[in-house]
């Protein structure tokens, strides 16, 4: 298991600068934000993905994941908070088609930079679209995306989030089972699980074989605010033990988008807390 850091903490910097800074902080991987201001597919020159791959190689860091959870660039203006539309679960075919194209572009970016997976969110429920109908639309959207991802060898991880259509890990698990595709799994956000009163270690024990990537952040008092690991209530030692027991071999990326004022300090602080817990166990020299 390897530690990464999400570029969405560095949205006051270019993606290229974020790559360099995360590498200097000592992380093995960086999750790339496939959204404004880092990589917004409709505005990117044809060679941008190739140049990002070169930047990653030069910095000596891997792309841990492509984050396609949001598509804020669709709104054409700065938005002070994350929004999750246009949604893959939208009843509007044009809205849904836009978001499908966005995720396909994220899959293409993953191929270009060598990322193993892309994460997506379910979007919000809508007042005139019952959750059961939205879930059916989301399922069909994921089936379309998986048909695109499969020949390219890219996994899709679904992330649950408080307040969205899929809020809990058991809801994600049920959707994965219904779709029944080997490339569909979890992007497990441990803080979101804690906010929803789930035990992240238990989620890993139950679903470890279908967890492609993780987001790590601390949570204090059950409030959905991403804190630097070590500043809240999350038991990262238990999470690390559960990942080892599940033989997880992917990336767990720290997601601290609330720390844009000083992302370097957040990256260093998170690594200082997590590295001793997530490091491989020392060999047993008594044998």
C-alpha cells in the first residue's frame, strides 16, 4: 500500500506545480483533479496529458488516481463550494451526456498518465426524481462508462458522500453488486464513512477486494470537514491494519481540499502522521 496526496488542495497552484510539490513532500503518488483549475478536458491542448505524464516521470511520482467526482468547469465561473452536477444520475439526457463525456475524458487522462483508476460520485438527489429512479439512471451511466474503460484497462471507483444519492458504503456495495462488472469498485473515503457513522476498518474488512483507491482525511466531532490526519477522531492505525489484512496493494491518497491556504504544510503534516502507520511492517528477524 502506498500513500498519495490529492491535487485538489493545490488549486491555487498549477497542476504541474502541485506534482512537483507533492513529490518533494515525499509521497509516492498524486491524485490528479480532472476539473477546473487543474485539468478541464474541453479547454486542454492536445498534448497536455502527455506533458503531464512527462512531468510525473521527471518528479519521480506516480498518478494514484484521477478524480472525476466534480465537473465544476461546466458552470463557467468560480464556485465557492464543491457541487456534484452535472450528474451521472440526472434524468436529463443532455446533462447526463455531458457528464459521461467528462468521465470518458478522465479515463483517457488515466491512460495517458498511467493512473490505475478514476473515481466518480453519484451526484445529488433531485426534487422531481426519486432516489430509486436516480439509482437506475446511475447504474446505466456506469455501464456505459465501464464499456469505455474496459478496453483501456482502467478501473472505476464509486465514492459515497454525505448528502449525495449514495451516502453510505453499503449503498455503493449494493450498486457494485447490481452492475456486476469486474472493473467497478470503491473509492473509499474514510472521513465520509466516519461522518455516516460507519467504521472504515470494518468497511475495508467487508469490501477490501473491491476497493481500488482511498481518500484519507481526519474528521472531528462527526462534522464533514477535511482535517489533517492526527487532528481528529479517525483511527488511522486501525485503517492501516485493515488494509494490510485485506492485502491492499493500491494507493491511499490524503484529500485536504480545505487546506488551500498552505497545502505544503498540510501535506507534510499528514505524511508525518501517516507514514509510520502505513509503512510496511519490519521483517521478522527472529526466524
